[in-house]
DNA sequence: CAGTGAGCGAGCTTCCGCTTGACTT
């Protein structure tokens, strides 16, 4: 008898399941979606109830062909795609493509790849749920409409039109970054004075130790000083001691989002690096599936963890628990991310090692007992004053899960927190000798800028995007230039300290670095202008609650309560009106901002977006006699924050530094950054040089060095044909215009002797038969 | 590759979500 064919989404899963199911089944994977909307005309017939046109994308033709041929030879086809909206749709598309009847074809689901789960699933097959499929179609079609209607509006209305895009997810992601930036710009720090008293008391062994107690904060320096003065000659006594037990619980096992956050905080990984490493661990069978929003562990995994915990740490450390998702949007087609075998507490793979160990520890901790603490709060009376001081201490009584793992927190949630130390044993009425008392000025801080991972966290909270799209979404907004990932240097800020010691008050100032950021997401001017534009004309799409609201409607489609095309119609009609209105009435947006008057010419100076990015401009373009002067903004500068003085500075380029070999050397900033121009040739200037201050003496050696490097790289030039033979890191190659052509080994060895005819032949050959298909890559 | 910055408008771009590889100038 012919084997049955079971189709899953992931090839790694297919392998495992085939082993579990044995002889009767051949298990194949379809690699995710196998069909998508056609590109032309949105792939949707709006006039015909939004009838979609589906095609098999080029890169899926091979797998579809293979599945077709296997299906023909097989007994029965079983569909085992993921149990969520997308998975259901994939099953339906498979029916369509393989010519199966969705009403009769067996559809099974499981949340975990374990023998009992899969065997159980096989015993109770169902059929494709068309309501759920329709919910997916609605989701897909709405996203296509939003993306393909909105993007062209930007092409027409933004001064930097081409290569822009907008979408339900990416545009809101940019908005989040943009709004945080503006909050930070609008923020003014206020300072308060924190009172900290240092006392001495004996610890258990009788050794004197210092501990600190906090007083009420004071709004200004006068208040702080008055308070310190009032404490002169005071006597300090313990008035009250409270001891309370406290508990800390472990965090839930990893989902995609929490894994990305912890890997970012603890290991400094970007979201895409985390996913790349996790993918490798998954493919080598080390961890479960890495794109998931579920915190659930399978029975077998819990049992596995239990054995590890009890054998390594003892029974006392084990406390089984099943976690539930807080997130309503979770579709939970998979388990949480966990090691496949808990007995492996590490892996060989040197790149994935740290990530694996993080996953292992988190999974272990999630099944471990709470940590038990004892929190002590002591109130300290001041004899001369109504105010009290408070000393707090924390003692860990039982470490529990903290033995293996502690979750890091975001900067955002850490405001004003500090690690609690231990307190020496104190008794009520005990008199405490004051070592010193400080009133330290502390400034309030704006919220920090987002990291990739904290943006993912925010998106997840808003229900925007899915585990499989967090990393690609970040790539998209970076690629479009809406957002930049970079560091920011802090600025020095002075703060005041008043000190009461030996009954005398002294004042001093100290300084701290503030506002420094590392690897954070900053909106570009383009991102700000596009966000403002979209908010003005498409406030509903840009609303943080938009996705959550339409998700409710998708749920109604899935429940069979409404027709998917009725739902789409309700959305599309008003949306299309907005699109038409915007195209007709909206002004081109450039984010123009007045900076003031040029002191020399008396003309207006403005900052705005130009065709090639943010710039400053002196004079009006409506003035036909004299063209305005333009200058590009430097990286790190923004239309929103640049001032007149900084703008005038930018007009100092290009600078003529003087002569070398009887030709002028000039510096300027071009399309690819700062450069030196000399004798009709260009040499880019490294980051360590500032084009505004570099002088002839500094520029000349750079020029000479770069010139020789360029000469050495060049093996031969065929002037007339505009073909060059160059030496690159992968050996000699041919360059014709912008295109490069690879030489084979033999040709590389004879590169110096290659004649023009042979070079031309190689180019023709390679043009006719490209070595292998390279995924279409954009010119950069 | 090292300009440009207005408008006209050939012909192009674009979405989100599901899955892996292939590739370097």
C-alpha cells in the first residue's frame, strides 16, 4: 500500500515527525506559504467582492511541483500545518494546489512535537476550517490594500518619493520611535535633592559596618539645606523595625519576543542575530521552534525539567508550573522556546552557545521554586526634627530559581531602583552615630530611546506584528531610512552635593554624564516627516489600537459571524476616500522649519527635506534671479532640532585647503560621506576626520595613501571599453560600469595577460549564463 | 560614485506573514 503523505510547514519538524509516525507516513514540508496574492492590480478584484488572485511565487514553484508529484503517488494526503490562522490558510492553499477537496481532506493539529501529541492528533483528524481560512484571507487582503494604496501616496507626496513604503505594521513602528524622540526633545529635567544618611552599627560578628538610610526628597537646594541645618547636633534613634517575608517568582519560559529582549539585554544581540542563532539551534535539534508566542511547556518538557532540577539541586528547588499567556493576540500554535533535552545544559556550537545557555537557564528557572526574601525596614528618628529616615535591607533566605537565572530589566522600568543591601541587626531605641548626611541633587530623566528589542516588546504589547515578523519589520524601517540605529554621546552635567559632617555643612559640585545612548533607534527626518504626514491623513491606520480592533473583526470572521468581504468592504470604502482625498488635496510634505535670518545676506534660512535628504537652505527658491544655497545636514542633526548657528556652519563646505602637486585639494560631503577631491579624483574621508576642520597637512598624506591603494587595486584598465580588472578580497575580477564579473581560477592566474577580447568574451558568457541566481539585491 | 534641491512624468517601487537557504568585491 502506498504511504500517506503528511505535510507540515517546517522541514526540521518533518524529519522529527517522520520518525515518530514510522512506516505508514511520508512527511514533507511546504516551507510556509506556497501561494500569495498576485502583484499586479493589488491581486484583488475590488469591484468583484475583493476576489483575490493567488499565484505560486517563483521561489515556491519547486516545492509545489515536488509536493504535487508525491501527492499523486501517495495514498492519502494529511495536512498538518500550524494551528493558527496562517497555518489553516496554508492547508487550504495546499488543497487548492494539489487538487484536494478541503471538505474531505484530513487536517490535524498539534502544539508540540512529541510522540503522544502527534499520535493523539492522528487519531482525531478534522477538515479545513474555512471560516479561519477566510479570516486569514481578510488579514492578507487588508494588509495588501493598506500597503499598496498607501505607499504610492508617499511616492507622490513626499519630496523623497522613491523607495518609500507604508504599512499597517511598519508605519506604526516608526511612529513609536518618532514619538519617543519628540518626548525626549520636549523633556526638561527637573532636579530634586535626595537625602541619604550614613550610619555605623555593629554586624553579627561585632564588626562595625556602614549602612544608609533615606530621608524625604527636597524640591530645591534651600529646602535641602534647611533640612541639613536642622539636623545639626541631632541624635538618631531607631524608632521602629519591621521585618516582612517576600517572594520572587521566575519568569515564564521564552517566547520569540522575550528571548529577543533578554538576548539584547544580557548578550547585546540584535533581534536578527538572536533569530539567526536560534534558527541554527532549532535546525540542529537543540531547541524547539523559535517563532512562537506561547509560554506553554509540554508535559514531557516539564517532566524533563523536573528530573534535571531534582538531580542537580534537590527536590526543594522544584516547583512545577504551567504558564498562561497574558497576550490576547497570541495564537499559540507552538510551545515556548526551550531546549529539546534538558540534560544538555550547553551546546558545542560556539556562536549559539550563549543563547542556548540562556534558553536552558530560563526554562529550568521557570520550573523552580520561588526565591524567599526577608525585607527589613527600620525607621530612624531625628531628635531635632519631625522627619524620619528609612533604612531598608533585604536578605535572601532561599535562593530558589535565582540559583540559575535572573531576568534583566529594561532601562525603562528601572527608574530610581537600586539593589537592596543588607542591614546590620538593629534594635528599637538603639542610638545610631551619624557618619555623614548627604543631600545630592538628582535630575529626572526622559524615557530612554528604544532598542530593537524594546521596540519588539512594545509592538507585542500593542498586538502589532507576529513572532515571524518582528525581526523583518525592524530591517524594513532601517532599510527605508525611517529609523537609524546608532549611539549618542552624553553631555556633562554638574550637580550639587550638600554634606553634613561633624555638625558642619559643606557644599560641593560633581559632574555626571547624561543622555548617552548605545545602539538605540533614532527616527530620521524622513521618518518624522512621513509619520506626520500619515498621521494627518490616515489617523485611523496610524492609531495604536487599529490592529487590535481589526483583529477583533478577524476573530468574528473566524467565528463565522461575519463575511470576510463584508468586513473588508467596511474598511475599504472610507479608506479609499481618504486615499483619493489625500492624492487630490495634500501638499507635498517636506517638514519645513524656519531657522531665522542669515546675518550676512539677510535672507531666510530654513531646514527641510529635499530630494536627497534633510538639508538647510538660504533664500527662497521662488526668487528667480538668485538660486538658493543648499547644504546637507550632518548625521545626528535633525530638522527639528538644528538651530541657525549650526545651520550656518554647514554652509562652510566645500572648503579649498590649498594646493598639492599644483592642483587644488578640496573637501566636501557627498552622497557617500565626506571626501577629498584632487585632480578630478575623489577619496573618501574616514570617520576620524572632520571635513570642517581638516587642513592641508592632514589631508595630503591621506590623499597619497588612498591614491596608491587605488592604483594597487587596479590591475589593468581598458579605457575605451570602460572595463577594469581589479583586485578584490576574493581575488581578481572584472568591473564594467557598476557590474562585477567573477573570474575562474585559471583566468585569475592569467589576469595580467588577459586581452580585451577575452575579457569581453567572459563578460558575454557570464551575462548569458549567470553563475547562480542571486536574490534580487538593491543597488546601495 | 563624489551633482543635485523645480517639474514633467517614461517605468519602476510597495504590504504582512509563513518558511529556509544562497551569497559575498
